[in-house]
C-alpha cells in the first residue's frame, strides 16, 4: 500500500516506517520536526536501502495536506503526529487540543476530501486513567487525568463517530502501553529534545553521564517491591503491530480498538536492574516522593491483539534495555552526533 505516515520522523513513527518498508509498503513521512530531526530519514534509508520520501509539514496545515494528497494517491494513513508530554499538557492545554485534536480534524477533513479512508491512530494506555484492576481490557472505562489524555479520548470518540456516520472508513485505534528500546542496529532510537520525563530515556541519560542520578518516584505503592509497574513494549514489536493493523483493516471495514503491550508488568526497580546489566554498571538511583498523577500498576490484556491481528510482542525486558543502551551508547547526543 501507499502509506502516509504523519509524525514519521518521531520515535515510534521512524521504527514503524522501517517495518512498513520491509513489508513492501511505499511510505511518505510527513512531520513538522517539532520533536524530531530530519537526520532520521537518512538513518531509515541506511536500514532499508533507500530513504523514504520526507515532506516537512504540519497536520494543522489544510492547504499543505490538500497539495500532498492531490499529488500522491495514498491508500492509508498512520497518524503518529502529536504532542505527548503530560506535564507540558497541564501547562499548555490549548496547545495540546490545537495540535492533537484540531490537527487530527484537519487531517481527517483532507483525507475525506481525497477519498482516503483507512486510518491508524496512535492512542495510549493513558486513556484508562487509574484502572480498577489489571490486566486492562479494551472495554474498561476511560478516564483521563490530564489534557494529553483527554486529547486522546476526544480523538478516539471523534473516530468512532466518523465510522458510525460513514461505514466506508476503516479505522484502528491502537492503545500503546510503554514503548521503549530502539532498533537493534543502534541507528534509530528515542531522542527527547528536553530532559526526559519517561523512565527509560531518563535512565539512558544517567547511563551516559548526562544526568547524575535517577529519581524513583515512590516505593510505597501496592506492588511487589513498592515501585510503579508498567507494561514496557519494545518499539520494534510495537512497529510490527501497525503493519498487522493495516493488514487487518484491508480485510475489515469499521473500527478496531486494541491494546498494544506485552501483557507483563515490570517495576521501576526491575527496569533499573535490567538496564544496569545491559550497560555493565549499576544505575545510581534515589527513592523520592510519588509523581502526582501516577498509577500503581498498568499492564495490558493483549488477547484481542493476538486474536484479531495475529500479533504479539516477542522481545523481553533484557532485549529492550540492551537495544536502548546500544542506541544511547552509539549516539550519546541523540541524532545530533
Ligand atoms: P514523538 O514526539 O517522537 O513523535 C511524534 C512526531 O510528531 C514528532 O516527530 C513531531 O515532530 C511530530 N509532530 C507533532 N506535532 C505535529 C504536527 N502538528 N504536524 C506534524 N508533525 C507533528 O512521539 P512518539 O513517542 O513517536 O509518539 C507517537 C504517537 O504515539 C504520539 O501521538 C503519541 O501521543 C503516541 N503515544 C506515544 C507513547 C510513547 O510513550 N512514546 C505512548 C502512547 C501513545
Ligand atoms: C507516562 C505518562 C502517560 C504516557 C506514558 C507513555 C505521566 C503521569 N504519564 O506514563 O500519560 O502515556 O508515559 O508515554 O507522565 N519513573 C520514575 N522516575 C522517572 C521517570 C519515571 O520513577 O524519572 C517511574 C514512574 O513513576 C512510573 C514508571 O517509572 O512508575 C514509568 O514512568 P513513565 O515512563 O513516565 O511512564 P508512565 O508513568 O506509564
């Protein structure tokens, strides 16, 4: 298929582009580079033979999208473009609604006009808020605690209204758990532009000496070792989930909603230990107060993805940490090096 990948130079988008190209799809990346670098395009090219076409553009730019969609006949869109920092979303809620919600409306309008009706959306486990129990199934109630999460819920609802109004749409809402890791070549990885908020990117910075110590946010949760438990999924597995979702949509019009996780939860201290083994030295840490808004445990019921997509994650925590470390060690300053 000819696939438009918005946010395609970002962390999940770039890894997915590699798998799409490897699966024989023709890929065009559309990104405004607000949280990524154009150097990613050459790195993808080094992995797959030829760099994909990259167009610098914004999903809020209706005229720009129209021009792109007039020139090229896309069969599907994977929509990664969005802002994702929870803390920032609390400070700048309008920016998040404008970029994520308005950006998606503008994109969907352009697609409707061009007659492109196969759409894969990057949703998040954040839509489940503080779940009543784990593992989390797709039919659990949704409740966001911040503007970022609410933007995801709004877009999810908009997409289900769209499918209800026009059954020609084929839409996947993929709820990612915690993507970590990097391409095993060390060429692609996560390159946060500021001090990272998420656990593994922060540990990476500690491991290369850019930060002194990891702060573990709370050791008094009701979990086996008291620290928060999450469903970390290798970004390479997550990328393949998108290829599987596209394949599913080719055969099934309507709406697909699935969790993409491993179904296993790991605590912060388990991740710290595994990363220490991967990089060959312990990660210094200190226990501090809980981070407001954090939940004790969050991991997926992955049976729907397995049943519907024939997909499941295969990498374990050691592989995720090993690949994250290889990327970080070879690119201590990210794509700038
Ligand atoms: P990322 O920031 O690395 O990638 C997003 C990309 O979108 C960036 O390259 C950025 O420059 C681009 N972008 C942002 N706003 C844009 C706009 N208006 N127009 C064009 N491009 C724009 O983030 P990621 O981790 O790759 O996440 C991709 C998607 O997955 C996001 O929608 C995110 O909310 C969602 N998601 C991510 C995670 C995670 O932990 N990484 C978890 C759940 C869901
Ligand atoms: C965060 C976001 C969530 C988003 C998800 C994936 C918040 C409140 N939630 O969730 O919306 O969907 O990322 O992008 O930001 N931790 C530390 N020290 C750190 C960083 C994290 O101890 O420096 C702990 C956290 O308390 C948590 C675990 O590590 O228990 C994972 O944290 P993180 O990587 O930020 O992911 P989430 O909390 O799942």
